[in-house]
C-alpha cells in the first residue's frame, strides 16, 4: 500500500506477529527513536505506522510471519 515494499513488509510482519496491537508496538518503537533523537528512523517508523493503519483499515490480514520486523534504521 505504500510506495516502499520494505515499509509494507515491516507493517505486515508486525501485524502478523501482534495483530491489532501492531500499531501500538510500532508507536513504542518510534518513541524509542524519537527519544534517541534519530529522526531518520523515526520517520521510517511513522511510515510503518501509517501502513499498519491502512492495512488494518482495509481488513487485510497482514502477511507472512517469515518477514522480520525492523530493528532500527536502514542504512
């Protein structure tokens, strides 16, 4: 749903792992990067949160549990 397949994969992985709580988990992770002052990673997590919202609103079940959730910024 986003223009970045890695963002979509991360959102789907979080949904697969956490279900309806995926957005909350992603928000907590984003808050960690915000507290650390890592604005690039925060921006990526904001995009993941938006993708989660879109997938859940569309009723999409998520995706493969084989896709790991991101652990930090992509460099």
